[in-house]
């Protein structure tokens, strides 16, 4: 019997939003599992240290700037990835942002920023890389959603709308593309201490409230997301598509 493999050896992966926080660790996780990795973020400078670490692990690595709010920037990333490393097998859509505001405080500017980064950017990355994957008849796309793509929370009108959109988009792309060999799934992490939510983590009331909702009793660490990502990127998950996998210590089990 041929048991499935979790190895990513020989695969080319693109990690969008790799400069810091969750994406930084996920990029190392892809390399650890054997993949060569294109690491992309808004600025090239935030990627230099990461690229050095990945090369030190014996993998090829291309750091490349991208602004996911701009389609021509995504297309430039795709071309560079293919030229430097070859056809892309795995795309991890991790770029994202958040502005905590009550619904009445949300401005047109903050709404556009969050939705254009978290949902529009993720869609056009998927479309651009998905097109090439469909031409080859294989590929894995992994979208980083959030617990707030599955349940609501105060002060998250724009963020939860964007992540709820990611959950739905993941299903639609899976329905359209899976038969042609491209599986599309999402991961929904609960709160992780990263630069994005530095301020929240310094608020004891917020920490207490959030921890009370997590049955496992601790916050998520970036490394907790590596196993689920490698599973969804590898042939071990070939029958899995369209799901949003919560990595939330049980928050959504309530
Ligand atoms: N931190 C959490 O608690 C948490 C929980 C659930 C989901 N998430 C999601 O995980 C992902 C990463 O979050 P994080 O906490 O590591 O955030 P972060 O702010 O620490 O890092 C975000 C990364 O995305 C990049 N980025 C942002 N806008 C971009 C753009 N327009 N184009 C290209 N790159 C861009 C940044 O340069 C950075 O490298 C996000 O999608 C976030 O919504 C985070």
C-alpha cells in the first residue's frame, strides 16, 4: 500500500505576507518540509533575514516584494517566481491586516484597506497563481482565514467580513478548480501574538476574555499552524478541498 507523504521535497511554494508574524514561521515550515520558497511581502528588506535562514536550510529561496492590493504587482511576483524557481505548486495566502474599530467608527478608508488586502488581494493572488496551476493540472492553495471568518466578535466589522469572505471564496474556488487538480483550503487560527495585534496582547482584560473562549487554555503560536499548513500543502490531503480548518484550541467547538 502506498501511504501518503507529508513531504514537500521538490515542490515550489509561494508564501505571500512572509515578512513577519505568522507568515515568517510558515515560510520556515515550508522549507523544513522540503519545499523551495518564494517569500513575498510589502518590502524586500523585511524578507532578507528570512531568505538567509531558508537558504541555510539548503533550500532555494527568492525574496520578492508584492503589494497584494495591486494586480500588476501580483502578476510580477508570479512571473518572477516561475522564472527563478519554476512552476509554483503551493500558494499560501497569508498577507492580511486589521484595524480594531466599533462598527460606528469604521471609515471608508479603513474598510477599503482591510477588504482590499484580506479579500481582494487574496482572490487575485489565487486567480493569478491558480491560472498556472490549472494549466499544469495540479496545485494547492492555502488561505489564512481567522476564527472571525467563522464566528463574530466585537470591533471586527471589516476584519470579520473579509475573513468570512475568505471562507466562502475558498469553497467557490474549490468547487471550480478541484476537478482540474487544484485543491483550495483555508486555515482559521485563533489569536496569535504577532506585530499585528501587539496592542491587544498588552491588554489584560482582552487576554482574559479571549482565553476564556479557548478550551485548550492558551493562545495559538505561529508554529501551531505549520502542521496544518504542511498537511494541506502535501499529497496527504489530496481528498481535502473547500474546507476551513480551525486551529483555534476549540473556540468554535462551543
Ligand atoms: N495574529 C493573529 O491573531 C491572527 C489570527 C487569525 C488570523 N490571522 C491572519 O494571519 C495572517 C498574518 O497575520 P499576522 O498576525 O502574522 O500579521 P502581521 O501584521 O504580523 O504580518 C502580516 C504580513 O503581511 C504583509 N502584508 C500586509 N499587507 C500586505 C500587502 N498589501 N501586500 C503584501 N503583503 C502584505 C506584511 O508585510 C506582513 O509581512 C493575516 O491574514 C491575519 O489576518 C492572524
